[in-house]
C-alpha cells in the first residue's frame, strides 16, 4: 500500500471525482484533498460526516481543500 498525503482532484467532476477521493481516503491514507467541483465537495463531506470522520474545509479562490483530521489506518 502506498502512503500519500495529498490527492489533487481539481478538474474532475462527480461521480468520478468522488470515487477517486474515496479510494485515496480508504486505500492510500491521504489526509488532504484538493477539488474544485461543488457537488463533489458536498458528496465527499457528507460521506465523511456519515462515517464520523472529522475534517476541515478551506475555501481558496479557485478550489476547495478538505483536510481529514483523523486519517483511517
């Protein structure tokens, strides 16, 4: 299993973006996600909330950054 700290999904849209974010969260121990699609942001943060995963969202001028505070291991 590879260990990464960031996944850049800028330019991807749902459903592919959500699938890729989830894959990197579950299988690659990523704790920072970059995305620019509001639908993906909503779906991903809802997924995190439903699983009790704490996160922080930072809004940048052209993209969103989601930092997972308790990375799955």
